[in-house]
């Protein structure tokens, strides 16, 4: 099929066929030797337009673009005219006038990527907008699960932690349910948004119920930087009630795998024993993120179908 979209703003936008096409493209990149990739984005300029700190996502996009032979500019708001009051749209328009073809945008405001998609001619990839969505993280998680199990339909996946403030949770709910997986959510009542079931997931107060028999458990960190007010008595209490331990893991399917979008808070949402253990796919997620982002950039660039 031909990938007809100009932007990747949220997984909620994509059909199951489009998601499969992205995952299949990433799989082909994984099977190809680097020399066979040639230079599909040579002459393209990709700008990482990040208004929030990032390690994995920014460097993953940079590496993905370079593997496709694109020129890459890394924008830091603290060292730019944004610190003098220049708006997101004006910044992007100035960079577009220098030849930018793709903007990879991370911003604390929900809807920032969609705003840019209406304001510039370049393609926009949402790399995280507030607590709204993080579509490439959702795609790399789907890719990692499909690679391990061979399919997504029928899988039972539990997402545990700060659901209210997690753009990763929203993207995974959208992508997993679209692909036929069952999604369960668990976290303190203060961190489970009202009406989350309308997105197609089941919510549980107790982590033990949520992970019963699941094939995959995705642990989320507590996003203190997005919280205004007190949602928890303490991190110690949260860890005792919702942290993933070897004892709790025994409640899941015998072939269960563990995911985490990072950064890890060891000893809070997950023990080091599990994070570094044989059930963990955390580093696989990181490696697969480069492949999935290569696929997204290439498809948006119209150089593959």
C-alpha cells in the first residue's frame, strides 16, 4: 500500500492497515544491511524541534534520520530565540525557510504538533505533546510486542502507573486496541483519569487484578514534572502498592514480557532485578525505536511505499 499521510500526529488517527504498514517497513529495515539502505532521504533536512528534555526519543530520531542520509538539525529551546519569546510557529517558519522538510516536535502543550501541521508546509512528527500522545513510542512498543509474539491480536497487555499524565499510555491504548489487543490499566485512583474506559481499556485499582494472565506489562514512571498538586502520599507507598516485583510477576502469563518507555525509576515502579532480567524488553524497545522512526521518516518523505 502507499502511505498517503503527510504527518504523524497521533496513533488515534491511523488505521490498522497503516499501523501494519509502518511496522512492516521497520521490519524490512531490520532485515536490511546498512549498505543496502542507500540514501533515501539525501537532500532532506530533518529538524528535531524539542521544547522538553529527551534522551532516547531525540537521539533515536537523529540516528534514524542520519541512517537515511538526511541532514539533521537539533533545536534546543534554552539556547534559541524561544528563550527571548519567539513562538513555536515563528521558529518553525524560520527553520522551514532554511530548507527544513520534516519537523520532529516535542512540546509541553497538548496539540502543539497539530498546530504546526496547520502552520507550515513541512511534514510534522509528534514526538510527544504534553500528556496527549507520543505516537512513535506507541509504534515501537507495538513493533517490539509483535516481534516477540508474532502477532498483536488477542494479546493481553497491562499498563501500570501514572495513566493520567502519560502520553505513552494514550498512544499505546489507541494502537493496541486498534490492532486487536486487550488493554488493562492499573494505578492509584488519583492517577486513573475518569472515563478512560471510553478509549477501549479496562481500569483496575489493584495491580494484581490488572496483570493476572497478561502477556505483557508496561510500567510507567510517576511524572512529577506534569503534576500540579499531591496525587500520592509518597513514592514509597506507591512502590509498595503498584511497583512490579518478582512476586507480582508470577500472576502474569508464563511467557510475560516487561516494557518501560523510560526513563526508569528503579526501585519505584520496577525493581532492578526485573528491569535487567530475562523478561525485560526495555533495551529492545530502545533499539527498535530507531527502526520504527526510520520507517516513519521514510514513509512521510514519500521515499518508500
